[in-house]
C-alpha cells in the first residue's frame, strides 16, 4: 500500500488526505496543534460559534460548491459589508458602490475622476491599478491607508505582483446595481452551527492523525520527516501545507507574510450590526483594527447576546502571503526545487492568496 505523509490538518491537508484515503493510500497527517480543521474550524465561546475570520464560502466554481455541499449542506448568504469613514462620519457599503458616491462630500471630484479613467492602462503596482479603476479620491478614502495597515507596508507601490493584485482589485472595485458582495459567485455558509467541522471529521476517517506533533527535520529528497521525539516517518509522497521555505531550510531566504490577532467579545445585545450587514472595515490609518465581524450573521445562532471579533494586523503569525513580485518569485524558486513526489498545498504552501474553493479545485 502506498503511503502519503501530510503536514498540516487544515483544509489544505485534509482535502487531499480524504481523496488519497479513498483511493486506497495509507495516509498519515501530522499536526502541531491539538485540533484539526485549522483556521476554518468553528470554535465556541459562551455558546457562540465563531471562526478565525469570516469563513463564508465564496467561489465561482460549481464543482467546489457541490463537493463541499454534500458533506456540509450550505445556505445562501445575501450579506454585505460596511466601511466606516471617520472623516465623513459615515458608513458606506463595501465593495465601493456607485450609489454611495452622491452621499460623499467629494462627489463632484469623484465623478470627474471616473469620467477620466484611463483606457488600456498597464499599471505596475497595487496603487496604480486601484487608481486606474476608481480614481485617486476613492482610492484615498477606501484603500490607501487600509491596505498599508492590513499588509503592514509603508507604500502601496510595494505590492507589484501582477496577477495577484489584479484578482484582488477585480473582486473589490466599483460596483453597480444590487449591493451584494460577490453577487456572481457562490456566496454561502454551512447550515450547521459548527460550520465545516463535520467535513473535517469525515476527511480524517481511515487516516492516521497525529495531533500535538512537532516536526524537527525535513528530508524532501527521501520524503522523510523527523519528529521531535526522534521518530522518522517516510512516505511515497509528501504533501506540505507549510511555507515552502521551511522545507528547504530557507536556502533562498525567508518568505514574507503578515498575520492577524483576533480579539473576540460578547455584547448584551441580540445584534449589533444592521440586519443585512456582517462586517465593518476600518480604512483609517489612525485605527489599529482592519475590521469587526458579527458571527451570528453566518451561523444564525439564537441568543439574546452577540459575539464580535476584531482583527488587528500582526507579525506574530503567518496568514497572508505578500503580493510582492520578489517574494512570489522567491516562493516559486522553492516550489521548483521540490522533488516530483513532494507537493506544496494551501495558502501558505502555494504562497498564494487562495481560499477553500481553490484548495478543493487543486
């Protein structure tokens, strides 16, 4: 029987584990934490279900939706986001919507800039791309300081990875018509209060899951791992969801990431945000937080109280690969250097800003 070693029991590790086990492979999953499911797992606080960041399923792929829906039935979401402009003392919808422009003090200037947007312009970085789509005023209001804060950078021009920023801006630029974030995509959330957790349990059936297990050595040429206990594991293939620089001892340099700290709190109100709103972005550079999320809008948990989570950018963990060409090229050097039987999966493993649907399609 062929043997697969999988590093990481998040979505990026559990989806391939499930497929391989069903094909008759002997699958061992190594996870340093004490739970499986990673950042998509649903936790509970005072009875309130929550995840580390909003984990609704957003996807253009019917195959990914159908795959997940058979294990954790989904319901459609019609929620939208707000953004708070402290200089205007006002809330607007996000992504940027044309119907909010008449409410803005700079409306005449914004309309003039939108009329003059360049055609067939080839931007070189994140700032140029945004300005070419929405003009300098809307860029300054919504994006400039928020992006510097969220990615912990000094200048938006640092972000110059073409395909990555193009996809990001395409998903968030000026909207028209109905206010419904990603209205052309599947936009849904599991019906069950514990979210995707049932899928994680199904995915590990028949697999050997090793929790609370640290790996101290990687020999990718031999497809071998050394555990903290000194035990060695060897497989026919290795699937890693770690940052690829770790597999090769950072020989091309360390890859850059930015992370988040999550602060949750319960308030004595049934709901805090308006009925159709699930999160609020804070673009101001004077505020530490990037957003707050009200989780009852996803889970439909019934309670006279509500749980919110506040996210603050941090360098204490690795959650988001940088959309910087130098870093993306460095990551590709690591991926190209891996043997054919070693696969790098997930957001960290591929060093791409991907989500659950991309992992399933991979």
